[in-house]
C-alpha cells in the first residue's frame, strides 16, 4: 500500500483496508523500518515510503516477480551457516516446493566436492531453492543443468553478459568462475523427496575481496562490468527463469534443457581432464546424455560416462 501511495497514507485507512488494528499497523511499520525501509510518520497525515532497502528483502523481490510457485515464500537471513543447510532443514520439516532461502553472508558456505564457498556479507547472491520434482532419481543432475541455464540466461538479461557453463555447474566469464550450483537431494532408491538447489553468484565482490587461493581463477559481475549490479533484479530474473525451465522439465521437455545447456556449454568438443571419484579421465568431451552425465571419448578410444567430477579444460 505504501509503495502505491505517493502522498501520506493514514494509519486509519491502512487499518481499515487490512482489517487489523492501528496498533498492529504501527507494529508492521516498525518491522519494515527494522528491515531498512525508510518510512516517514507524520502526525495527522499518516505514513509515507521514503526509501526501500538496497539489500534483497522478500517484499522487494516479490514486487512484480510474477511467478506462480517459485519464490512465493522467501526467507532472508542476515547470516546463515549455509543457505543449503537452512533450506534442507525446512524441506525436512515439509516446506513446500518453491521456498527460497537467501542470506547476506554465510559462515560455512559450501561448494561442490566439500570445498568452501567464499561468502562475504552484502555483496553477492547466496540462494537456495526447494524443489520436489516428480522425476526418477537418475535424472536429478538435470536439475543442476537446468539451474545453470536459468542463471546464465538471467545474468544475460540483467547485465548483457552471457556466461558460459562448464560441466556440470560452473558459470564462467572469460574462463573465470563467476558462480556455481550445489544441488543436494533427499531421495530413496526410486523417488526424490526433495532437492535443494544452491546458487552462489559473485555479484558485487571486488578483486581485493577474493582470497589468494581463488584470486586468479574467480571473477564477479562488478569486476567484469565496472559497476554495481542490482541483486534484487538478478534474483527476480533467476526465479522467473527457474520457474519456466522447471515447468518444461515437469512437462517432460528435459531435452530442451539439454539442448540449451549444450549451446551455453564450454566443454563440448574440447580436450579435457576430468577428476571423478579419485580417477582421472583424459579425452574429448563429446556430449551430455539424457541424465546429464558427461560423455568423454578417452585417449584410448573408449567412451566414459562421468556423473560427478571436476573438469579442467586442456585446450588454449
Ligand atoms: C560450486 O562449488 O561451484 C558450488 C557453489 C555453490 C554455492 C552456493 S551459495 C548458496 C548455497 N549455499 C551453500 O552453502 N552453497 C550454495
């Protein structure tokens, strides 16, 4: 209501429209102020919205979001151990599909293969989404591919920069890592209970903030563009894209995800080295199969199917 109103909006009017007491209206105003909204309160006139917070809040993300399920409920935390852990806990308690958990910072941000994910406060996107897909467990990797496609397209829409994807989940700009996806699932042999899709994107992080271990291999949107990017706009775009691609998956159109992923993928046809479960496979990346596994033509001319691992590009 405050967003729509240009002049002051009286407490009485809000209390009438919302069907709550004027005291309750005041409590909500105070809660919004704590979230960073600047709201003027003028005796005898009412309330006026002066400024909205720059950091993502559920209200800012949901304003104009337009999705049906993804992001209908959003939790924003100033700090989390890991948003994937928080989302996993919520899902175990029955949280519905589409719930989103965001944090301003993470103390134990998780990357793939047990690696840490650098998660300084107030700059980047750390987002986890709960899905309850009705697909067979062997197709779970498609969810990661789908998320990579949705994020790459969202980044393109908001910034004009289209990242490349490196199997299975790295988002790269000029061959440096811009973001990654960590999918964690709770499943039985024949069914998936839920999946948590964890998305980390380096948005406004500057060079000085990258620790020495990743300084030469990581980048951020700010670094590539030389200006700040609205995290709210990017989160909205990611959630919209995720909904669209997820709907296609639900309609049995997984093939379209695979096709788009391949268009954006860096590895196809390239000389690569994959480390998978302690084994090193060298060869040429041929394709991904319908379950999202990487097919590698090895130097000894056999075709290996790799379901998890790390790819190093050997060309150029
Ligand atoms: C990778 O190693 O490339 C995956 C990185 C995934 C990081 C994100 S940040 C939000 C979510 N919470 C986590 O702890 N990890 C994922």
